């Protein structure tokens, strides 16, 4: 009767044990990598192409060439029937799906390979470029968006004044302003920053206004019975009260800003990590393309984890969770 | 039923108690509520929450407000605190009418409402700083109030690290630090377990006896009202009106043993009659559910009696 149930992996609405949580985090990353490995290294899985080792009697086959399997089979059959030398080859994937180890190597070589032309940039320079664009776009947006959001969330007056128009504007896709941004701001950094700004700002005001509105109203009432008025209510109750949630919002919004980066960098003169990716795709270095895309993910996730860790230290009163 | 105690009338007061009430009524009036009314607009039309409420609270008196749910006791205290505006009537504090919230009327809420981002010490300092006290004086005064509620060791703690009872003690200290003319308490111990609540009641009595403070205390707990109050304001619902103002005949200072004294029980009986009159609730046959026997006749426990 009193048998301890095996690990409760599937109890609804129950947290897993810390160890199990760690295991699942690792598995969550291993699973897609495993899938990728299967498709790359198991020859009879997918592999729609054949890489030629030995052209045999087929005149247009060359060693190292990738051909469709159907074509290869047809030519092999033809050669067999004519009793000529049969071409040799091994199953391969299309060039746009490099194997994990190739991408792994690219992580290193992408940084160590000098650019093909003198005017072009190293990968780390391109990355730094992108980070700067993100930073300035997000910083400028927050500089105006955060105060505006808090005002709109606190006072109905500002909510009615700003939110209807912003609600309309946020449906306009930021990239649609690309041509306009270039016409006004030139072709270098400025229009890219503007796109990130437009993509972030309008969402930011609305999200932060909503977060501010969710502040426990009884805290404001308590403050009022303690003699707090207007400015003190705003700066000593509303602002510190919403700060932890506002910080969480900013982390999410920063993620959105990254999604606008790729579009933003295509505007005017292509630059940054996007330039690197398009350039490498042009050279058919798809391992580098994959590596660059993953680097964006790694930068994003690392920043977010760092900010989450920092948040726990900035807001010690939140350490035991808001849920309690 | 037999064995019901033969209780005196709740109106009977011994000489000491009567003498005390005579003196109490000689004291200046701290809070005066005159013809107070409140109507709410709802989609179904306007609803009268409070109608023609009149009462006075004397200096350093402890008044409890009690009533069935929906009698508007919370609305009443929120109007007194200035968090809601009345439709008619006036609230006078020391003879002057008051509008809007202010530090002259301290409030303790059921939900603690401590600022989670401030330590206990900073929470108590909040009102003092709003009053324009310098940082050092505010800090010093706050420490004294925290010491008074016995939480000196927890000055540096954040609210989430405290138990419910401790949180409410901080809230009381925070309200008292402003030295309000009256302390309004809206079911402050409602969320606490029975043991903690009893302890908090004793603490509050001690504080009230030693500090120049008038208290208006809302509760739905009859024992709590009788144990704490000089007088009990009984409201009735739909619309909220004053039903009776009871002078509690239990002598002061109070102690937990009095919970079983004849005066106490007589007062409780009176409150029960006022607040829980015999009435039919939906789906029940007077006091009983419509139950049929659902235990087999040969069950191992055939009857619970």
C-alpha cells in the first residue's frame, strides 16, 4: 500500500524537483540537437542528395558534386545497362543543412577567418555593430516609453491622451517605415535605430501602462491614509511598486527588439550580423550562417539570464516569488 | 433546549461600569458622524449602502462596528478614512469636517498593505517622512514605534519575511507613528488564525490603554467586538442603518477570562439576536439541510450518537 510513487514527472500543476528541473533543461536543448544529428549522420534518414566520389562513365559528374538521388540512380542504371563504369557516391544532405560538427567548427572559424575584402568586417565587429544598434534603439525607446507608460498606467488622463493613438500606431509594421527612415535619417546607423525604436516603443508604452495599472490599489490607499499626495504617490508608491514587474517587462521587450534587428539591418547599407549572414549565404557557407544565427540566440539568452540574475539582486523583496 | 444559562440583561451595568460610561460621555467628541448616507450607482439602478448614520466617538474610546454582511460597514470606514465620498451627511473630526484621506485618520486594512519594497523600518518611516520629518528624527521615531509593537529585531526585514500577525503589528505601528486623531481598523485580524488573533487583540488592548488614541474597529466576530469595545455600533443591512449602539457591560480592563462572564454572554446573546435573526436561507429547511439517511442500516457505525 505505502509504496512511494515513482518520480512524479506528470503531476499536474506541480513543480518538478530541482534535479529533475535541471535534467529537463538539458534535455530541452539536447532534443533538437539529437534530431539534427539523426538527420545528419544516419545515412538512410532523409539524405535526398548523393555526393559523387567517382564519376565513372557519366561525363557531367564530377568528384565532390552533389546530385539528386533520382538523377544518380538513373545514370547508374544507364551505365549498368551499357556495361560501362558505374559512378560511385554516398548519400548526402543538401548544402543548406550542414552537420552539427561543421557548424561547431564554424563557431570557431567564423571568428578567425579574415574578411574576404578589406572593406568588409570581421564577425566580431559585425556583432558589436548589431549590439550597438539594439542598445541605442532600446535605450531611446525606454527613455520615453517607460515614463509615458507609467503615467498612462497611473492617471486616466494620460491613458486617454496617449493610448488610443498608440493602440493604432502599434499595428503599423515597423519595417514599413524603412524607406521613410532612410529618406530622413540617411543610410547608416540612424535609420536602423529608428526601426528598432518604432518596433519597441509603442508596445512598450502599452505593456508598461498595463503593468502599472495592476499595482495593488490598496497600497495607494494605505499611502494616502499615511499622508502621501500626488507626487509622493507617484514616486514613492507607484514607481517602486511596479519596478520588479516593469523590469520583467523590459526583459521581454528587449527580446522583441532583437527580432526587429534583422529587418532593421537590411535597411540602407546592410550591416551587422545580418550583413554577415547574407554575405555567408551568398558564398554558400551555410555552416557560418547557422553559427551566426545561433550566436544571436546565445547572446539573447545570456543577456536575459544575466538580467534575471541581476533582478534577484536589485529587488531583494521579490526573492521568494510574487506568487506567494 | 435545557441547561441554557440564566443570563442577566445586557443593559444591566454594575456601578463601576456605569460610572465609567458616565465619565466617558463627558469626554470631548473625537469623531462625529452626522446623517451620513451613501448610494452606489449600478446598472440595476442606485443602491443605498448607508442611510442616515449618526453616532459619536469620544476621545480615547474604543468603538466596534458590527453587522451582517452587506450592511456597509466597510463602506462606512472607507468614507471615514476619506477613501470614498459620501452622498449625504458629514464627518467631523474634532468638530471640523474632513474630506479626502489624510494622516489625521490612520487606517489599518485587513490585507496588511505594507509596502513590499520597504523594510519594516522604512515602512513605519513612510508616514513620518510624508509629514516632513527629517530623516534622522523619522528613523528614530519609527524605531520607537517598532519597539512598541515588539518587532525591534525585525526592523531590517522585508514584509514577505514576516508572519501575518507580525505584518499587522507593523501596519499598526505605521498607522500610529503618524499620531492620528483616530485609528480606523477594517477587520484587521480577519485573516489571522484564532490563536494569533487572540494575541493581537491583547496587544491592541495594551496599546490602546497606553497611548492617546481613539479606535474605530470593524469586525464580524462577535467575541472580538465585545472583548475590545467600550461601545458597539450594530448596523443592519439593506439599507445600512444603525440598529443599536450597545454599551458593553463587561468591566475594563479586559482579560480573556471575561469571555465566559455573565455580562459577556448576555451581550453576545443580544448581538446574536440582532445580527443572526431566525431566517430562511435558500435551499434549506430553516436551520437544516434537506438530508436523507445515506448510511446502510448494517454499517459498523450505525449512528454517530
